[in-house]
């Protein structure tokens, strides 16, 4: 490769990285300027974990072979990462109304850089929601060791990217904010109940088994629990798959959803 070609390649890489960072920074700025969104990010864990999780702890936590509180806390952390990231993707509808999407698509950068930047920016609010989830867990007497919590935090960007990529398939085709908000619920709520976030699914069969295996959150949850429960006696009771299998499936599903979702998004914008 000639020096000129190498220079152009480096320039393009830097341009794409700059695009990702710029779009992500814009999303973070919008989040910080929207106190309502920040409050929602902290309030959702109170409703989801405090009410639903608390009720389950009181009624079905016996004879499971593991600490249901910690099991649920990990499930809610991953659920909030998925849910808040997906909610952030609905801003694509607002960007469409002000023609921001089309202006970005005609710029000399990859459409994937735009989408990845959007997802990473939305993941900031999702990670903030983790603080709310941990606070609710603390009030319920559920905690994670600091070392394990840091490992969960290290996995958070991957979880957000997986959730955001899945959301792109739906959000990329929707141009109505009300429909986009409904899509968020359709993406996250079934996964919360069928992927094992708060209800163990090791004994699922039939249609429920098939659905759970098709959901990215199933593998994200299992990988996170594998990290947290590693070396503990509860590991075999909580973790379903080999962590390497979980990681491979997450990457594969994320790439597939990202490619399909970005294609739908770019095509819908060009057709308007």
C-alpha cells in the first residue's frame, strides 16, 4: 500500500471515529438538557425493581438454590441498559422531523458511524439508570461486591450496543413518536419476562423456550451472570451457557441487527 493510500485510510478512520464521538456527544448533551429524561432513567428502576421485583422476592424466592435478590438485581441492571438505550433511539424520530437525519446521511461518513454514535450516546443515559437500579437494590438490601460491579460496568457498553442494534430494526422504519414509544415496549417488555431477567427460565420449554433463545437479552443476561457468579457454588444453578457461547451469540446478533436496522433506517430516509 502506497504512503498516499495509507494516509487516506488513516484519515477516513479518524473521520469515522470523530463522527461516532460527535453524534454520541450530541446525544449526551440532549440527555443532560432534558431533566425529565434523567428523572425517568432513575425512576424506572424504582417501579420495575421495587414493585415487580419486590413482589416476586416475597412470593417466589424460596427453594431456588440461589439468592433471588442478587439474581434479580443483575437482571434489572441489564434490563435497564436495554430499555433506556432503546428509549434513546426514539430520538431518531425527532431528528427526522428537523431533517437532521437526512443532513447526516448526505455527509461523507459511513451510516454505521452515525448509528453507532447514536447508540453510544443513548447508552450514557442507560448507564446512569444503573445508579438508580443499584440504589433501589440497596434500599431492598441487595448489593454486589465492588469488583463484580466493575465487571458488570465493563460489559455495559456491549449490552447497550446489542439493545440499540435490535431497536434500529424497528425504529428505523417508524416516523411517528407515539409508534416509536410503543416499539420500545414491544422490544423490551417481552425480553424482560422471557429472557430470565427476573424469572428463571432454565426449565422453559416449547414456544417459550424458542422465544427466549431468539432474544439477545437472554445471552446478555447469562454472560453478565457468568461474570458475577464465577467461582461461586451458585454458578451452575444460575448460568445456562458457556460464556464464550454467550459472547459469540451477542456479537453475531448485534452485527446482524445493526446491518439490517441501519439499512432500513437509511433506506426510509432516502425515500422521503
